[in-house]
């Protein structure tokens, strides 16, 4: 007999937590969509784009722990004081180039740490590399304390003493190196390193949505530029690795205005983790469902096809209309692994509770409906709010925006109607500019979309590329929020 649906495993919401708590299932069920692993480890792709929940962190973790002949590490930039990095004293005048230098220094420090973890890696001037590495570690630039170190040295200049003996620094006339003058040596050391292994440094934690802080934009744009230049140097030298940034599409689009080479970066070096099923041709064989099946199969230790537990069609509305189950389930998500896995998990919890009875071979309509309600109210609404992390104004603004959507009482709406409800929620006037800004944030979060045509029930599009929301046209609320708030579906 096959495993009961109530006993299936769909993982945790956060890949980091799952990799720590249940590494066996996490690594066995990873889906290498579009061969992204080889593209990244080879150095052909150094920017990985995708909204939250598409597996950017999972990619880094899986490569770091489960790919032979690859030494890699995932560094979380969320702990770094991004807005303060432009103040890092590199020995240069304040400005864009100093910020780029600061980021290049941070990347080189972390990349050098990665190289020194590889026992098979050989480097020229190894003794001097070890001395400088030790000094940088004492300053705090290597390891988990780097955030505090950056704040500490924002008002002072780092000085690396030059040894009196030796020929490494024979061109230098001073007794110490600052960050700017040290970087060429760091670049030379990492570029000349040789090893039978590849080295990949992942920078994660850059998923914060609009922060409305120009210093954040300046800092993040400089990070992208620094990584781009560093990878060019590593590639030209035939080095053993690269730096990979894990970025949201919309965050990159925002800072790309500050990057002269942004289009080349995206076209030549970027890869999108795109799980969308834009047509019905792939259906249940699409990568998104393969991931779900692989995760469940790994835990059950048998081949599992999750959709076999569901009826072929689901009744919607007043019960007079049926739609294919694949279409029904996907329309409850934003076409991301996290959303779909959470949906299956909430349905599993309802089935496991026995409150609505257990089906012998297929899930009952009552179990599916209750699972959808639990997913909509417990997961999806909060996932939308979490997309506002770091937004100026804090969680109160996010709550106001979501409450205004809820008060609309209709799936179809326009910007004027939203602004009116937002004003009612706040009890104060709301400018057109502020209302539009919040609508853009809700669009990026996947809560709303542009209304396309009249058949609105199946026409929600979650933002994935550079297309902007059209605020002067009709807007539509995500169907899952209609389930959560009991909003009538548009007809």
C-alpha cells in the first residue's frame, strides 16, 4: 500500500532551517532546475535572480554541502550594515568608487577565507597570505563578526603593517597598507590560487524589498559592481572560482539604474529561478511538481506522485464549475516552490487531523477546501506582509496596506478605490504618490496583479521580470487572498 497523504513530507518554509533540521530529505529532494547548479559552479552564471521562495538560498546551501569538487560558502549579507558600508575608510575620498572598493574588500576577505578552507589549494606567497589573513581576522573582517567590524572602522582607517624583510611589497614606499592599497595584493593572491576544486562564494540575504533609503541603493549597487569586477578579474586570470549574488529580480531592477553594465550583467551572467508553468503542456510533469514529488518520495522512501491523491478536477464557486486540479492549485500560489509546498502541507495537516475524515485513496473535497483556507489565512497573508521587511514606516505601514486590500470587498479594483480604503484605515489623507508606492510594493509581493481581459479568475500574473505594474488600469486581488478574506471572486 502506498504511503498515506497524511504521512507525506513537504519540508519547511525556510531552506536554511530545513537543511539544518532534516538535511537528508533536503539534499535528496533538491531539483536542479534548468541545470542551474552546473551553470553556477562553472562560473558561467554569477547572478541568480528570483522572488522569495524560488530556491535561491536552497541553491547555495545545496552546492555548499552536496556537490563534489566544489568548495563553497554562503554568507548572509543581512547581518551587514549595508547603509554604513559607503562610510568605510578605504583610503579614498567619499563617493561611489570608495563604496565599490569597500565591497570588493569585503568580498575578497570572504573569498580568501574560502580558499584557505581548501587543503588542496596552493597559493603564492602563502606565508604572507596567512599573516595578512590573521590580521584581517583580528580586525573582524572574516567570520560572523564582520558586521560589527565594519561599523567600528567606519570612522578609522585600517592599516596593515608592511614587513621590513621580503620582496612582496617592494613597490610600496609607506610602512603600512590601507584597504585601497591592499586590494591589488588580495586580488593577485586569489587569482593565482590553484586547486583541483572549484570555489564559489554565495552572498545571500539581499531580499529586502524597497527600503526607501538612498544609502541602501548606493551600497547594493556598489556590491553588484564590485562582484562583477571581481568575477571579471578571476575569469581573466583563469582562477578557480567566482562570487555569486542571490538577488530578487525587482531589487536588481531598482539598483540597475546606477549600473552602466546592468543589461550585460543580466544577459550574460544572470540566471532566473523561474518555476512558472505558463501553459498547460507541462502540467503535472513540470519542474515545480517534480520538486514536490521528489521531496515527498525522499521521505517516504518510495516513488510518490502527490497529485495522485487529488481528484482530477476541483469544483469552484457554487459547485457548478470544475477546473483541472493542477490549474486550481497553481492559482493559489505565486508559482514558487515555497508556496506550493506550504499549500500541500496545510492540506496534509487537515487530513492528518481526522476531523473531516480520511479518504481511502483520494482526498475529499472538504479536506482540500479546509486546507486551502488554512493555507490562505495562516501562510499566504503573512507571507505578503513579510515582503515589506525593511520598508520605511515599519510593520504598521504593511498592515495598513494589507487591511486596505481586505476592506475593498471586491477582487477587482483600481488605484482610487485602494486609496480611499487606505484613508479609511488610517483616518488621515493619503497622497496619490504614497498610495501608488504601496500598490507597487503589493505588486512585487505578489498580492495583486494587472487585470488582463474579462476572465479574471485565472488571469493573475506575479511579477517576475522588468515589467511594471500599470496603475492606471484595472487591478486584481490574488485569489488566495479572496479565500483568506472571504472576498467574492470576480466574474
